[in-house]
C-alpha cells in the first residue's frame, strides 16, 4: 500500500534547484570519477584525495558515462549510504565496468569518456499529479520491483508527466499503469554537473 496522505510531504519539501556545490567542488568530484576509472584500468592506487567536510556528507548520486554522445554506462546509489566522494568513486567504477547493458570500458575509451554526476536529494513520497517534469526524478516500487529515472531523462526524451510515470514503471519491470494501481511513487531532485560544464 502506498503511504497515506497524512504521511506524504508536499513536493515543496524537496530542495530547490539552487546549486549546492561550488565550481571547485564540482571539478573535484568530476576528477575523482575519472581517476577512479583510470586507476582501476591501470591497476594502480588512486591519487590521494582529501575531501572537504561537505563532500564527506552522506549523499546518494549517479554517475553517467557518455562516449561520442552515446550512453556508455549509468549506475548510482539512490540512497545516502556512504560519503559523497566515495559514492562518486564507487558509482564511476560501477558505471564503467558493471553496467550489464555494456561491455566493460577499455583504457582507450576511458581516456575519451565524458562524465556526468547527479547528486540526489532524499526521496520523498509524492502523488502522481504532483510530479514535475524537469524538476523531479522518480522512484516507483511495488511488490519488490523498483525503478528509478533521473530528472534529466524525461526532458531529453520529450516526455510528459504521464509518460514519465509509465516509463519509470517500465524501468521497474512493472506494467506501465502500475502507478495508477497502488505502486509507491517517490520523487527527488538532482544537482547535475558534467565535464562539458567544467570546460566553460
């Protein structure tokens, strides 16, 4: 059963889109992602990392990899289980080597790959009509099935709210109308930064 209306929080409880991370912090996290992948391929220890207290906070995050403008891997932790800098290291390696949709990244590819990081807010239960395309990412779950789509996904595909809900159900392995049939809908926001942004 989905949470009762009494336990739901308004989507206004989710963070606004104001940047939480300054440019230096973003650059540091992007460098960490690249170093995590390269050090694994080169079979060496990572360069020493001295994260700030801010980057040591427990946060969920996803690492997305693109090669020649095509998706090459995407893995993340929806929940805040380890410090953010560790989340970036672990999800970068997982996106490079453990995403079942792709062959493991090669050293040649790793030197060309482009990284995008999405740092997530905590999940909050929402009603279907409260979902905002372009602001919210979604998690939909039912009977042990669970699917997640990041906020940028519906924008990139031109989906409306209903299609976004349906596609998140599909990602979970559920019927596309499960969001109407008792599935739990949770929303989050994400601060997204990319290699391309750091080069401007």
